[in-house]
C-alpha cells in the first residue's frame, strides 16, 4: 500500500540524517520549532544561530542549499500580511527609508518572518530526508491513534490518484474545445468538481470492499515495528539540544 511511493519533496540519499529513524526526526523537529517560538523576538542573534544549526543539518543531509531556498518560497502567501504590520500597527512611529512605520509593527513582522521561516525550513529538511510512508510509520511509533495514521496513509496514497484523475478530466475538456477564459466557464468547472468528488467516493468504496474481502478489520498490518537505539536518539537530539542552549542564552540575556 504505498511501498516505494516517493514524494516529490523527498531527496533520495544515504546521509546520516536520512538513516535516522523517522520518530527521532519528528521529535527533534518539533522540539526545535517549539524552542524557536519560545525565543524572545528582540534577540536577533539567536535566530541567526538557529539558521546556522539548520544549515549544518542541511550539509549533513547532503541536501542542496538551493533546493531548500526554492522551497521556502512556499511560505510567502502565509506571511505576506507581516509586511503590512509596520504600516497598520499602533504605537510609537519611527522613520525607515523615508517611511513612517510602527516600531511594534516592525518587531511583530520580524517575529513572524523569522520564526515562520525557521519552522518552514526545519519542515522542509524533514520532508527532504524522510520518505512520506516512513513519516507515517514514525508517527505510529510515537503512539499516534492508528485511525489518524490510516487516514493519513490513504490521503498520501490516493492524493496522487485523484490528482491524476483530475488531469485526465482536464485533458478530456480540452479535447472537446473547452477553455476556461472567463466567468462563464464556472458552471463547467463546478460540474467537473462534482464529478471528481463522485468518482473519488466510488473509488474509495471499491477500495474499502477490496480491503474487507482480504481480511481488513480496522487495523493495518504492522510493516516494521523496530524502534530506535539510544545512539540514534542521541544523534537526533543534537539539533534541539543546541537550540535549547541558544534559547536559554537568549532568555538570560533578556
């Protein structure tokens, strides 16, 4: 059910980061993000150190820095409002490049951009060094309810199937001379979405019946129950441990 199903975000490799068990990397990334969020926004140097730590992980994982930089762009739509904060926030005003900006708004924008970018970068590295099916296995090893992991597994496996179905429908419309040029195409597109939903629902019913006929009783078979060694947990803890020292120093400096 998805064996060998590699996601486009995954960068194949045999680095020490790739070889770490997925549950270790999940815990390490979560701890790192929480420590970044807990850092006072005024300690700009601390965020620079966090960036250096992620750069070290990138180098250890043999992930091209250009790949990480291109993927970070995905956060732009989500943090775009941060650029408006200096203009709309209240508080004391300061002049920057001839513009009257709110000082509290500038700090708020910096807080969102710095912490958001570091969190996204950490997630990108996790996705680049861990296959999606192994991430789900790691979540299951961390005692996540199996129903949630099963839903995520089906989403991972059949998301591409639904996307391929949508592509075939788009080709079929184009073969019949359809082009979505203006608002008049809304009706056709709406009917296409409805047809896609029905096809996906029917496919899900067929898959469920096939699984039941093969003995499915609400639990997926365990693919790999091996845990992580103490050495692997120690290696994964290097990133959050270093980040914890930075966070502690930032709070002591404040």
